[in-house]
């Protein structure tokens, strides 16, 4: 019954940064992915029930990132 909103800020000076989310019980199924993220701010929502894992992959990434979450009951 919860919706989780992710607020993401990425600063990319060099390299690449990818964020992806999978169900904890099935790490081969990606439910959200943002690849090679430039400097930006964005949000996305996960509203399907379950337990999820968030992964960050950085290849020679210089810069930084912040990810915050907000949970709301449906």
C-alpha cells in the first residue's frame, strides 16, 4: 500500500553513472533504470508492492549524487 518516490540529483563531470532497481527476490528483472546520467535532477516512483534493491554503477565517474526517498500510503 506504499508508494516510494525517489528524488535524484546527479553531478557528472566525467565518466558515467547508472542507477537501477530490481525486486530483491529477482535481481535479473530491472523495474527501473537510468543509464549514463548527465548532471540533472529527476524523480521516479515505485508503486508495485515488494522489497527492492537499488544499485549504482559508476564507470570512471567524477562528480557526485544524492538519492532521497519519500514514502506515502495509498
